[in-house]
């Protein structure tokens, strides 16, 4: 019971951070906020049975391409490159106690730079 209360408080704080933050465009800060909320929700959801790496992969996908139908029409090769890079290199930083949004965000950002060069 105590764990779910802490999870709810964290969720409210993170959602408020997103609402107050920059909403124009998909920046790395927006990604980090999205990832932190998604990861905490995934890990704390009772009975979902997902491992931390599965939650990390799910959240990278959900936060990297928030509206697949819109994004993929315009930049499919870049998004798929970024998604492949991020899911293979950036999912091992998070733990149940720490989503490591800064490390994951930095890793995803480096994937972005790599994919725009090619």
C-alpha cells in the first residue's frame, strides 16, 4: 500500500512537470520527461509482469514516436534508425528504483545524431 502511494505521488509530480514544460516539438527534455513517467508507471503497475528492460524498451518506443502515423510518414528511415539504436543501446540504464532519464536521454540523443549523419 505504501509503495502505491509513493508511486502515485511521483506520477503526479512528473505529470505536472510535463504540463509546465515545453510542449512545442519533440525535444530531448520532452523525451526524458515522457520516459520517466512511462517507466515509473510500467514498473509500478501491479501485475503487469514486465521486467525493467521490457519497460525500458516499451517506454523508449512510446516516447520516441508518440504519434506513429504522423511521424513515420515524413521521416521513416530516421525514426527507424533512432528507434533501433535506442532500443539496442539505451535500455540497460534503468532500474526499478531509478529510471535514469538523463542517461537514457543522452543515449537517445546520441542515437539521433548518429542517425541524422547517415
